[in-house]
C-alpha cells in the first residue's frame, strides 16, 4: 500500500488545561497531521467563544527549532484556505453533547504531495506539543477530548525537497488608526501571508483598514490594499465559509459562536421528530457571534450559517498555490516589513495576529 493512516495519540479525556507532548517516532514521510478536538457542552446557553479556541496552540518542534506553531483558530483557518472547506466537523452544541472539530495541518500543497512532505529522518528529536484550554470556548465545557493522527507515505518511496511551515509572527493590540510595523522573516519563500483580527460583535474590516508590504524601505511595495479590497478581490476565488450547528434556542437572546465573521447569514428549523410552532430569528454574526432567539416554544434547532473570513483571517496568496516557482521568494531581500493600519474604531481591547506559510527546504546531502 502506498499510504497509511497511523494514530499518534489515542483519544483521551482532559479535565484541566494541559500541554500534551507527543514524541514523533515514525520514520516514513508525513503528508498531514489531523487533530480530533471534542469539546463537551455542560449546559445550554450562550457560547463564550468558538469551540476551536479550546485548542490553544499546536506546535511541532525539533529541539529548539520550531517547525510550525499556530493557535487553534489560525490552524483551522489555514486548513480551510488550503482545502476551501472544513473537515467533517459535527457541531452538536446541545447540553451533554460535543462540538467535534477535525482540523489538519498539511505539509504539502495537497494531500500526498511527493514534492513537499515532512521527512522525520531529517530531524533528531521531533515532538508535537498540543496545549488545551479546557473552557476556552463552547458551552461551559468541563472537559475536552483529543486524538491525533498522521497521514504517511508507506510503500511509495519519495524524496521530498522540503515542507510547508507556518508560524505566528506577531500578536499585538490595536490602536485607533494606528500603524503596526512588523519585520517579517526573509529566510524562506512565502506561499501565503495571513492576517487575523477577530472581535466578537464587530466585522474584522471595521477594525483593520489596510495591509501593506514593503521591501527594503519602500524600494518596492508589492502589496498595499484595504482589507475590504482583499475580501472583494483575492477571496473571490474561495467559496463562502459554511458551518452547521445543533443549538438550543430560548425566548431571550443566546449567542452561537461561529467561524464566519463577516457578511453572515443564517437559516434554521426545529430539530425534532414533529413540527413545533417555534418562530426563530437569527441576527448579526459579526466577528463570529450570531444572535439567536425564539418568540415562543424554544426548541433544539438546526442552524446553517454562511459568510466570509474564517475566524477573522484574511489570506494573501502569492501566485499560483500549486506552482512553487510562482511563490514569493523573499530570500534575496534585505528586509520585508508589514504595515498594518487599524481602523478608526479600533481599541486596545482588539487584537491582531500575523502568521505566514513558507516553504522550508531540506539541506542538501
């Protein structure tokens, strides 16, 4: 068989915050890691944050060398942009149930990419570090479950020349109309630059105004556009962000925390074996916070939401994402800076994260 799926960590229950360290002992090239996060719902009500926030950070390290490092929302947004869909999530957000998020990290352009894959033999002490924040999101969870798989090359022999590496570069608070100047790494070519701004109740483009890239002190400015322009142009090549939930409505407002963060629409109906005279309403959704309410007879309800900007993330792809020769080679540059301009409505309670997807090549033998 050319490929196989192996379990790196069996399903385990965690009732307190923890960083789980998983030694990577496999030697076959790895095309992807898949994380199964199951967030338990202790009661009905409003969600605090999206359930993926219980996955606080995921890191792959080789000693002190960080091969990738992302928060749960960053990881899921990157996975969505690379595959243009979520995985087989099952958001059973009812008391006693689980919101199950299946999120992957791909080391190649696509699954089983022979050119780019993680080759464990190139490293000495590979470890996966997964940090859980038990009540970081969802419906007041008192425990989470976690399982991790690896998708490997098996009988098919490949010699990958490198792998895709993603890291958060900066996490900072916003200032109204302020500029944040960020020195970006120039060690490896870029496949994507990603910018995240998420504040529940506010559309991200209301808090970030412009993204600019500057080479060698403005010798060249390859990118300088408003965030709404990015949404209207680059992201036209992507489908809408779509999620479905089972959620208990009430006659007073309850919040459902969702992945799309702008231009949100929602539809729903009673989740029951017989018709119930429930008059439900859904509103807003800005920043990933959907307002829900029922006029009478509040019931368990199935809800479909659509929108844009998963977890408040803009993705700026550099060229044809399948053609490495088309990506942004920053290695000849002296410096590369991002100038992120906040909107006038931004405040110190709002934050922004910058992360990148680069191709890291293995050293020649």
